[in-house]
């Protein structure tokens, strides 16, 4: 297991806690009415408030508060009836106010927990320490000019949820599973689009090592880890670095380190020298945020079924395995698609067609489920034709390929191409008799004990009927006649 | 002209560290204020006096007193999530010491 | 009417004259522009806007002709240069903003313009509102129009931070002015200049567009030469603003109607014994006694009350205000606006920009605040001061169970010479000893000129009210005003003008 490192002096356990910044899905910023949508002309989505012009004041976005509460509920966490916005003071060109409005001593969401899925179908519970609301910074571009940096404040002031985990994660795989699960939950809730490439979700990873079961070691915080893969690589690199230092007789200093994706290493961030002195204090421009319990309860009423609940229900109600259930619930749209295919039909068959056929071919074409040429109703129609013996499973695959290419209903394709299965026993018996008569040598060999030849006869019959003969009837007739 | 000499009880013996030049220097750096050694020296006693002056608060027993951040007796009002602002690029940049192609420009930040 | 007589009218008198067509808004405004030109040696203005004033005055006359006049239609007003005014330079009396032209308007100034007020210009103040003399302005000291009879050559401070606002109103360069009050910055300069000024309850007026000094203490207010004028102006700037989360959605009473002729019969007036501080000058004590007697004579009931924690207001303020200021002023970094001094790298650019852009007193407060908030001292300073803040407010709330308003002195002295106290911040801070606790408690407070001292300088008295009860404050102030019958004029205007 990669949660243990073998060093010269023995085994080391990797201990990880994560701080995930997730941009809140909302129309406008946390404290201003400017657009929070990604991508636009520089400084075009900036209000006087976002640019921290003299005399400007923050006003809190109600929907962002609702989204944070919804997320907290989705993380099985306690919602704090009173929370306080504080200022985190530091200077940086993309931080216009000279402070970030964040929450510190009194976050909106407290302790919670989620389950992560491990390779062998195991699950592990990971504690959530807190979730708080805060402003995003703007963006500095350092590569446009030899001696200048360019600043764009479009993102400045967008609402972020900082979600902090307990140091419950062990090794890169668990960290990756945590990040994936968290992303899945946020997407289910509709509170963050989870798009790591566009920076809607960013992870800071706290890594330390210790002798298994020993006291926690000193941690380093790694910033700028912007994909699940990078998280894994950064943890592997950083934990090995720490073990090497300790085994060489050194000590780990608590510090902020930057993940360099091109070099594949972490390095110390000297620019964070003031980092330990943010001078937090309650923002005097904002009063404490007080939430009504009845309102919190009403948000709870509107929560969708979450991934873990859905997975357990799929296993129980549909009799699916943990793995298939896990794949089906990975995206809400996928689970919904499956459920509408499975409605009133054989669930395992539905799961099989969605997972192995439809997702397979979509994946090959680099398409998402919402771009599928085959609707859930159409896929259900195809399954119905198999179940009522209109077509065989084999023909169904051809029909499926046709549906994928043309978006036509299965029944229509079967009709147009005359693929309806022959179930007339008399007609099939005639063909069986012809085949037996035409192959006396093989008949003799079969009867002499060459059982394998049975398939040859089936094949011949199917060939004669253009594949349309009901395979069960063919089998039964051949068995009877070849005795 | 009469000036009030003191209407404040004398401060208790100091429990907090005194302002030394090194501390003044650190605070100036944290506040991003450039200061010559001479300036640091002239600020030091003034800051120290102010800190000594405010230290008299320590004589009041405030156990169990809830800190008061803001006196206003109203609840925080929230804004609806509707687009009402932005699209002001020209105005946002109008007072900028340096800008180009819609960006603010600053001396290069080295990470 | 002559220019001189026009500039001596109260706002209420002027509005009557305007509506009776005795003179036009343009004439009335021009009289003040001329007075401004004649008194430039007082250094009241950072930016004069006579062109805007005359245009607005002409528009006002047109409105009035159509019968559409607002509450302050045609009244020229001076604006403290801490209110952002769209298209008009707004400096906070600092070097860093000496070229700053806002693209937006503060809520308070837009409200007076909506009522038809005319902008004379932006007046001087202590840089970022930090000071009690205007001595920390990057645009030089403003001088008090008053001179003492004993040393008439000595220039006196007008008080601060809103010293430009009080000086222009006292010098008859404007009938009214806007100011802000974080620790006494309206009431103390009003007292030094012998005029009236009110700081309303925290949350009564929007802070949107007002350059912040200490957000939890800053509050806009007004200066005028009569209590009634203050009531009228306050009415026009008050009210809820969704753009300021600390502004209260409370109905705004008709403050003018609430004056009730200054009737204080059966009003319970509290006299807090802790305001009688050690070393208080005789003349201050006398003025206080006089005020008490005036109210008593008019039928008020005098109640002795105690505010045991009020003596800690000054040290609590000098932690809380610098803490908030150190953070509020972090935005002045030379990146998006303001004067930038380039250094060898970004950090040095920040440090040079801010060191050059801020006055000494501003830097001092930023340093104190930065230190007090920094790791290890937060609880000992900031949290402790906040606890005292609660105790101080609780003291006042308890006192208001026994009385309706409080009467206190407003300054520990009359206006003092320019340059005095400058080297000793603590001495300077003591100037605010009677005013500062109101900001911590968020209470409304008003200065009324009471009398002249032996040197012929004005002394004021302070009325303090319950939160949201400016009406009673104004009524009690009107009662004092009637009894005091203060008519003295600043020396520079000639004592013969009095009467
Ligand atoms: Mg963090
Ligand atoms: Zn954060």
C-alpha cells in the first residue's frame, strides 16, 4: 500500500489533510453584484467594491450563504446559526482590499464527515473539520512582460467555500479518492461545478509523515495542486522528501510549499514570509451572519439524494454490485439515466447496457452522457425488444449501433431492416432438418462424442435464417434432433 | 490655556513587551511602510507611549464580558444574487498609475 | 440684500428667502463663493468647485420656478473631503489620493444633491480623519476664524478632523457642511468654532462612499449655525442604504418637527459624574454648570448618573480605531489608484508608496493597529478593548434607564494655538476625552455653542441621546440654544457684526 513508505530506518506512515477551495456556483460575487462567471475581458467583471475603491463596502450575497449551507448539509455537518466574517490581512497585487474577507473563529459550517471509496470496494470515513465562506483573489499574470506583472480582478471577490478535512487520509490514493468524492458531492448539490482545469476547485494538501501509530509529524502545506493526478504526485514526492530529511537526521519545518508540475517537485515559498501573521479580526463592515433554524431545515428539505445514499440504494433495490453502483452514481446525470432505463425493466440488464455499451461507445468518442444520441427511453425500448423476444441479444447489438448512428428508435430499425426474430417452431424446424441432412459427417461425429460440434449446427441454422431465429428454440430443436 | 495633564489613572506595571527598534521595524514591514533607521528611532518612543497608555485597560476585570465588535442593533441584511454591477473596465482603470490592455500593471512579482 | 447679509442667514432663513423670491439660488451661492475667495488665508478648501456650484444653483432656480424644490434646494454646502464625489477630486487630505477622482458618489452626498443642495467644494480635514486639528492634512493646516482677545495674533486650530467643515460654517463661507465623526470629529471642531454639529446614531447614515477610517466608529453628520438647520440637514442625509450593511432600516423621523420649540419641560437630563475629570479647567466646569442651570430653569429634571467605565473609552478607542484603520488603509497600495512611488521590486514599491503617501499621524496609527492585531497581542489589546467597549455601552444604556439625555462638556479646552500638542500624541488624544465614548457606544451626540471664555473663545456643550433618539437630542439642544443665545461672531468677521 502506498500509504506506507519504506525508509532505511523502517516504515513511515503518510498523514494527509486537505483544504479544498471550491468556487460557489452563483451569478454574482460574494460581496458585490458583478458577474462571477468564468472567462471575460480583463477587469470587465469588476465592481468598485471588488476593486476596493475608497469608501466601498461589502454586501453579502444571500444565495452564496444558501449554497454554503446546502454544502454543509451535504457533508453531514453542523450548520452554525451564527458565523462571523473576519479580515485576513496581507499585501498582494491581486488582493485589492489588502485583506481577504474570510471566516476564521466562527465559520458557517462545523464538523462533518464523508465516505470515500477505496479500490476493493471498501469505504472509509473522513472527518470534515469545517467549511467557511471567503473571497477569491484576482489573477496576476507574470509571463506577459519581462519586468511587469499584469493584474485582472475578474475573479476577485468571487465566493469560495474552503472545505478543510481532518488529517484522516493516508497516502495518495486516499487523497485522490477524497478529492473525487468531494467533487462528486458538490456537483450533486449544484454548489460548485468542480472544474479543476478552470480553477473552480483547488486543493492545498497538508502532508506529514510519522512512524505508524506514532505522534503526528510536522506538516508542510503544498499549494497549487490543481488536478487529482497532481495531488497524488505531490504527495508521493513530498512524503519521500520528508522521510529522506528525517532519516538523514534533519527536521521538518512547518512551511508553505509550491507544487511545480513541470519539474514534478515541491519547493519552499519564501514569499509567504508574513503568512503566520494575518492579523485576523472581525470585519467591521459586516455584522455577524445569523441564520434561522427553520430556514436551514427548509434547505435540508431540498437536498438531492447524495452519492453514497444513491449507491447504497442501487445495491439494495437493484441488486447491483458495489463497483457497478459506484460507476453509475459517479455523475448525477448518469445515475438518473440509468434509473429511467431501469424503470419497470430488469435492472441488471439496464446497468449492463448503460455501463458496457452506451458509456463504452460514448467514452470512445470522447462524449458525455448529455451528448448521447440515444435517449434513456430509446435504450429502454431496445431492452424491451430483447425481453419480449422480438430480437436476440446479438441482433440487439447491431440495432444499438444503428441507434447510436441515427438516433432512431430500436423498434423502427428492427422494422425497417426486417430484423424481427423468427419464433415459428415449424419454420425453424424445417431449417434444422435441412442443416442436419446437409451435414451427415458432422452429425455422425457429434453423436460419436464430439460435443463441440453443437455450436457448428447452431451457427449453420442462424446463417440460414439470417440470424433471426430465436436461439433458444434453435438450441432445443437441435438438442432433440441430434440425440 | 489649560491642558489636562491626566484624567486617567496611572498605568499598572507593564505586562506587555516594550517596543524595541527591531519590533518597530518588523511592524513597519508588515504594514508595508518604508522607514529609515532615523524614522524607526523617532517612531519607537511614540508607539511605546501609546502602548503604555492603552495598557491601563488591563486593570479592569473583564472575565465573562462578551467582546463588542459593532454596536448597531440590527441583523445583517443579505443581497439577492442578481447581476447589478460590473462592465466598468474604463472606470475601474481610470485612476490606475499604470495599466495596459485592460490590466493593472505592477512591478513584476517573483514567486 | 448685500453679500454679507446673505452669508449670515441661517439655512432656514435662506430657504424662506429663496421661496419668497427675495434672492435667487445663484445670488445666494455667489455670495458664498465670494466669501470663500476672501477667506482663502484660512486654508479651508482642498478643492473649490465654484463652476459646479453656480451650475447647480441655476438648476435649483429653474426647479424652484417649476415648484419642485427639495429640502435643501439652492443651499450651498461644503463637503468634507472624505466623501467621494463623482468627477470631483477626493483626497482624504492625503498625498496618496491627491489626484484621485472617484467614478462614483457617496450616498450621503447624493442625498443632499437629490434635495437640491449646491456643492461649494471639498474642505480640509486631518488626513483620513485622523487628528483633532487638521494638522495632519497633506494640504496644510486650516485656521480657526476665531482669535483670542488676549493674543489676537496667535493662529488657532479649528479642531478636527472635520476642521475645514467647522471653519467654513463659522466664517460664513457656507451655511452648512458635511462632516464625519469617528471619535469627536464633528462635535469638537463645532465647539472650537462656535457652531452646532450633530453626529447621529451609528447606522443612521450610510457610510457608502465615505473613505473609511474606523468602520465600526465612523458616522456622517452635519454642521450648521443653528440647531434647526442641523435638524434639516440631518433629515436629508439619514436613512437606510442597502449598499451599507451597517446602515439600519429604521424610519427617519421629521427632525425639524421634533424640535417642538426646544421644550425641555420634565425632560430628564443626566449629569455623569465621571465627566468631571481631574484637572478640568474652571471655565469648562462653569460652562457645564451654566448649561445644567439653563435646562433646569426651563423645567428639565436634573439626574446625577454614573458611567464607571467611561474613563477607559480613550485607551479602548486608541486600540480599536488604529486596528480597523490599519486594515482599512491597506487598500492604498498604488496598484489601482493613488500616487505610486516605484521601488526596485513590488514590496519596495508598496513600502515607498505608502511611506510617501501617508502623513506621520496616519502611519503612527497604522503601526499601532498592525502591532495590536499581530500574533500574540490580539487578545491583550483588541479583544480587551472590545470588552471595555461593551462595558462602556452598557454603562450608557443603564444611565438611559434613569434619564432621557445627558449633558456634558465637549472639549477639555477652547481652541488652542496651531502647533501645540503636536509632538505628544497622548496629549493630542486627550482632546477627545468627552466625545470618544459616544462613538464606542454608537450614540447620537450634538454640540451647541454655549458661551465665550475669558479669552473670547467659544465653548460648547454636548447633548448625548439614546440610540435612534436624535429627536430628543435636537430638542434638548434647541432648549440650550435658546437659553445660551449665543450670537458672538469670530474675531475675523468683526465684533460689530454681533447683535
Ligand atoms: Mg487555507
Ligand atoms: Zn482559503
